[in-house]
C-alpha cells in the first residue's frame, strides 16, 4: 500500500532532498545564502510542528523520535549562523542513516493501525466485539472463523453464503469442544449417546456445560432450542443451492438466513462464554 501524497513524513524527505540539491549548487565553504538558511529553518519548523506529532500519534518509539530530534535541532543551530557546508552535510548524513530504521517501525505501526481500523469497521455491535475478544483469548482459531463470518456478511460481492454458515457453525463447535471435551461429557452422570452417534452432540455438550454451572433445566432450554435452530438452519443452507432455481434468489435468501443463523450462534456463544458477566 502506497503512502498518501500529502503524507507529512514523505513530504519532509522530499523537502530535504530539494534542500540537498540547492546546497550542492553552492560552492562556498560556508553557507551564507539567506535563502538556504531559511529553507533549513522551514525544514526544522515543519518537522516539529507537523511531522513529529504524526510520529507520536502512531505511536513511534520515543527513542527513535529522540534520535531524529538531535540532527534536526542541530540543523536549526546551523541555520542561525554562517556555518560550513560540511557541517550541514554531516547532519544530512545522520538523518539519512536514521531513515530506514524509522520507516520500518513507522510502516509496521501504520499497518497495525489500518488492520485494527478495518476490523473495527466490520463490527455492528458491542456483542460482536466482546465475543471476538473472548474467543481470541480462549480459542484463537474460532476467533478467526468468527471474524471471517463477520467480514463475509458485510461483503456485498460474495455470491455464496454457505461458507459463512460453515464458519459460524465451526466457531460454535470449537468452543464446545474446548469447554466440553468428549471424554468429560461421556463420563458425566446419565449421559447416553444419541442414535447413530459415536460422540456427544453439540446439544449434549451445551447441556453439560450449563449443567456444570448449576443452571436448571428451564434456564437451559433457551440455548438448547437455539442450537436446534442452528443445526436446522445450517442443514437447510447446505441444501438450498440445489433447491432454488434462481441464483439471485438463492444469494439474497441465503444471506438473510445466514444473518439469522449468526444471531442464534451469538446467543449461544454469549451464554457459553458468559459475555454478560464481563
């Protein structure tokens, strides 16, 4: 990604190179030209008034900012008198030597800030942010799937929502596997595998988690009902592409269904992750 044309940092270096070119045309031992000395002062003013604040806002490390401050302050000292051209060139060399290190850190910070802003722009609710933060700490792979689902649903160019539905279901499966390992669920009192199953279902895992937290049967009914809707919706979305003749109808309808599926998933996740207690 290229920097914007009015980027203060890039402008600083363009102005410095222009100053270097003008300085090279002077054959005097000392810089006596009022125009050259004024150009040097303007460079210094621009750095402290415009460039430096943008570096602090990133925030660039204080040590690196201080390293740039030194030569720039020296440039101001030189511009206030009739000093040697060589002393100016020493300052310029010092600044050029610092540039690669500063730019590496600066680009990294700009990239991180852009990623954070892009992620934040995808959120439509505080619940999404809370779920993603909790997932990132607890099950990072599930956090990636959840974030991908959020991104998919705000992407108007996607022509299929089946992958989004799969991501949402995978989020829930990973959370349940993390909180309720198969072995623990199967050892619990009264557990019995459902017909044609060789491992606990998501519904059984949810019941195990909520029961272990002392939640009564009545309070468990809502998350369990939502899980049944999730299973039904996911199955419908997997088959819908074969059952609808119009692609446009499929895209519009499936997107609506996935948004509804997301609400069910988030309702269960909020309970499992105890978002309301955070």
